[in-house]
């Protein structure tokens, strides 16, 4: 490196290297006002990125938007997966097919978040969550349980799957108590 | 045991709690404490550094924390330097990695340090960081965090085995009482009677505030040495005699019955088998009481009592001083707080003190100690077995 090269920042943001052989020169440019405030980065939230450019499971979310909760089944060994997958965890086949899941189930266990909700969910407090055994398939899914205050829920209570728009075009699913 | 024998020859922790300092300052504080506790240790001795840290990216906006920790502690490791991440078991992972490195001959003297800064200006952000430990894409959107998950474990345990809120309170009362004697604990000199615990607010039914470990800032460090180097530092080493681990599932859909933790049974079987002892030989245990119900299920999965009887084991005081063995004499995660990456290392510090006769709450004539960490939704279990002093 020659001593005459101007100081510059590398792409990784390293601090400029101090040069002991020449005294620091006065910066000819007037001090500029800092225009940017504290960084407000785009934050990933808990809802998945759902489009075809983001995930190979975009089909799951398309079907969910059409009101159908589905998952993958392995064409080779018939294993039903949850969550949906791109390769079978048992035989590692990548030939999987989409199948619709039952829309009804029963509560296996539940609790509620009364404090300490993650950022973005504070306004939902209190909210109930639980594990639901779907009818007729060996799958137990975790999710929000709507339709009754948590204190009125019970193990064994019937619920149905409810796909919903999270508010920005992405879709997710929750459970609602069957009245 | 294959490979060289390895022992912990000393350790230190910072004060645990809501601390007005940064991640890096915690590392400095524990480094200073470690060199005070192990006077024969020089910075040149430490050839390797393993840094247990669960979520510095989220809690401190800092990656590449291994060299950061080394600089804070005044270390220049020349054989192995790395971070270990296994959520709540990141600290034990650091110790296990140091152990493996020394046993294999790659390292002679290593430091395992755990550091976590969890209290932030926005606790909602900190809670979101905690929630990232779960399967964030599938369980996260519903608001899956540790409290409702372990609450469901408690609910099913109550349904299937008749476990009571009083049994949960018994675990909490014991561990908070032990923490009273530990000046480094978050709840030092604070008392919680069972009656008081049963009146605390519900956080995730049926779990109350006193059933849950806290968001804690803290750090802990231990020095590990090969059999050839142990005597330079101490006459009372804690020898690592066995270790085991089991990873069962991640998504909550695959959590099984909730009330049985076969992964812990397998990990403990592996660790005890390598040590050639049985669970009845263990005098003191540091187990992962992130929630009161965890300690109850752990009694069962470790084989200290039959399945379903963990609640009775707690109310009968069989894990208390004068019981079958002493469980969590340090004060546990409930009494000390739970700075994720530091917890497993702090447990090892306690084991070293128990086996070298310098513990604040000594178990009587302890020879064998067991340490357990779970991580996440009890989907991974990590176990280590230690033996008191004597020859390699
Ligand atoms: Zn398959």
C-alpha cells in the first residue's frame, strides 16, 4: 500500500487503517449533518415468507389461502409429515405429494400467554395456545385457540381449523372452538 | 473412557440478575473473576476457548463472539477458539466441546465460558428472541414460547398423574431457599414460602411467576485441564467421567406425550454408563429447572423415582438436603436466574465447588455429581457426570 492512497472503507466496513508515517491531514470537506436516525431494519417476523421466490412450500400457503390446511405425504413410504417438507425424513425421497388434512380435531393440551408475549403479539394478550389432535390422522398440531377465553377451554374440546389472513397478504392457520 | 482424563480445575461466575452492563462487560467481569479464583492460571496456559452463547445476535446485536470474549478475558487461544450454540444448553456444549478437545489431545488447558445478556430496553424484543428458539415458522406465528409449552407439560402431568400446584411450589421453594445462600444468584436473600408462591400471578396457566426462571444477565467460566496438567491448578479436581446427549424432535407436533422425556433417559444412561455408575450413586445433581415442572419430570426421566411420582418426590423433600440426593444446591435456574449460555457453566462451577468442599450449600460427603441441561422445548437433553478428586 502506498502512503498517498486516500483512506477508504472496505466493503466489510473495516475502520480505515491509521498511517503512522504521515501526520493526519485536515479533512477539506465541511462536516456534513447526519441525516439518518437510528437504524430501523426490516425485521423478519414469526410468519413465514410464503411466496414462490422464498420457499418451495409456497403451494401450502396457496392452498391455505383457499381455505385448505394441507401437508406433504411421501410417495415412497406413505409417511404423513408435519410440518410439510421437501424431503422425507424417513426415506429421504423428494417425491412428495400434497394432501388435505382434516378440518376438525380435539384439544390435547392447552395454556395461555398472560404475560411475556413476543414483540408484535403484545396486543393479543391474553391468548390461548394448544396442541390439537387432528381427527383421523396421527398429527398433533400446535396453534392459537380462538373462540373462548382460556379459562373456559378444556382438554378434549372439539375445535376446527381456521385459515386466516395475517393482515399483509400472508396466510396462517389457527383453531376455533366448535360451538 | 477413551482418551485422556479431563477435569475441571476451577471456575467462577459473575453476579446473576438484571445487570447494568453489556455482553462484553460480562465477559470481562467473569474473566477477572476466573483468574482470581484460579491463581496458578496464566493467560498463556489457555490454549483453547469455547464460548457458550445462545443468542448474542438477538440480545446484543453481536456475532463472532468467541474472539470478542477472548479479547475481553485477555486470552489469545492458539489451538481452538469457537462458539457453541445449543439454546439453553449452550454452556454445557462449551464444556463438552472443551472436554472432547482435551481428551483427544488437541488441547491441554481450555476455558469454557458462558455469557448471556438478556435484559433489554424492550422486553418484548427479548421475548421475541426467546421465541426464536422454537420452530419459528410453524410454531412461532401462534406465539409459541417456553412458558406455554412447559405449562402444557404441567397440565398433562396433573391430568395423568395427579401432580399438584403444591408440588410445583415445593420445587420452587427449595431452589429459592438454596439461592439464598448464593450471593451470585438473582434472588439472593429473598424468601419464597410455598404459600407466597401459590399467590403469585399466573404467567401461563397452570404456571405462576414462581414456577418460571427469569430473564437474566450473567456469565460463568471454568478451566478444564488434561490429566497431565491438573495438578498445576488444584488438588481437588472434578473429573469428567461421562457425558451423553440426545436430540429427539424440534417442531412441537413431534413432542410426543409431553410428560415423558425419553431423550433425557437416554442421555443419562449414556453418561452414567460411561462413568460406570448408576443414578443411585449420584450425591448431588444440577438439573435444568427452567420451570418447576421440568425438575419434576427430570426426577422421573433420570430414574430417581417411578414415572408419575415426581410430584411426590418433590413434596417429600427427596431432592432436598438430607434427602436421597441434593438437587440444585446452587439455587437452580429458578433461584439463580437463567442467562442461557451461562447456565450450564454455572452448574459446572457449582459441581466443582461441591466436589472440592467449597460449596455454600454442601451436599454431605459428595463423590459423584450429575449435571443436566435441556434446551428449547425439552427436545435436546445434555448430561455430564463428575467424580471428586483423587487420581486420574
Ligand atoms: Zn419417505
